[in-house]
C-alpha cells in the first residue's frame, strides 16, 4: 500500500443484446466497426479528457483520486477486463494474438498488485484507469481493451462482483455460526434455565432452546444475503455510458466467463449498481 499512498498523497492511508444483433451485421459493416474500435483505442490520457490540452494541477489530481477507496476492487477489475477481452475476441474485434497479450499483461498486473510492487502514478485517478494505463505500458494491445466498454459499466461490474463475493462470504460465515449454535444447543439440550420476556423471568426453558432462538434470525439474515447475491449476479458490461454500444459485443460470452447468471437486460440504467449494493447494505443493517 506504500506505493498507493505515494500516488494519492497525504490523507487516509445487450435483455442482453438481441440474439440477432451480430447476425444482422452485414459484411460491409464489420470493417467499419473494427475501425471504430481502433479509433476508440487510440485515445490517450484521461478517459474523459479528449477536449483538454493541459493536465490537471497535482493538487486536483490528488483531490479527485479514489484509489484509496477502490483499490480493493482490483481483482474484480482484472477479472472483468479479461472477460471483456475474451468477449471482444469472440466478436472479432480483437485478434488471437492481441487477446493473448492482454491476458499476459493482466496476469502480470495482478502479480504486481498482489505483491505491492505496482507503481502508481499521480495521474491514476482510480484503480480502473491505473490498471488500464499499466496494461498499455506492457503491451500495445492494451489500448484496444477500452473498445465497447465505458468506465461507467466497468465500475458497475466491479461493484457487482465485489457484492457477490461479499454476500457469499457473509452467507458462509452465518452458516458456520448457525452450525456452531446448533452443536451447542444439542450438547445442552437438557440444561434448564429461566426463559425471559420483557427482561423478566418467565417459563423454564433449556439452554439448547435459548441458543436456537438466536440461530433462527441468523438464518433469515443468510436469506437476505442470498437475495443480495442474486441482485448482483447480472453482468452489466455493454450498457456503455448511456445506451449500449454500436460494436457487436458478445455479452453472453462475458457473462459466462464471469460466472454471472445472465447479462443485465435493461441497458439504460444497467450501469448503475445501487440495487445489489443497497441490498447488501440492507442485509448488513438488519444483521
């Protein structure tokens, strides 16, 4: 994390696309779409800075950086980028050689981040641009990875993958806790104790009965986390900055690569992740 802190400065350390979309592509359109993808790839600098000729002041670079917050999303960003690259290759936008180079580069970047050897730059405003910047340093093919992908739906994907993993971890933890309570309840099934209501002693119960009274709400909490998982288990890539992409993206391929149940059907608004994140927070709040 030391390199990360050096970068951010002082402070806190397509339904998917219709199945006929690609089939409707006329031979004359394929080259044009490939050229469009290459034009996107040639854009340099900030993703949003195409009209700007001068860089931000260093103070503004540090102020606008979210690296200290979204750094932990890097495994999901790399997984999503690799899946997106395979989808571009399936659509004929990336060559086999480009795909292999991107895969090697992303694996190298993950190794650098895992070992705290990744060299963050001042202009890396978030983990997504940092990874993409580093990939283009490793291989020229990295510049083609932004084709057909907006940072908006890229962030939405990362957050969904994060929420999905967090929901799994919480559900497993709750299951283990319920198992432990059940074991203790069985072991103390004949131990008598006073039951309480309104802080007053009431009917006599057993310790086992009392312990299982805590297990039942934990099972309900696990159900909430499973619902949060289901809400996050849709693949939003292809939503673009607003209303999809003109490229013949293979969203079903990307969804399978990421183990998602389906591509997110509604593209407009599909790049926003409030539902899974909100359900996750709700489950935590009721836990």
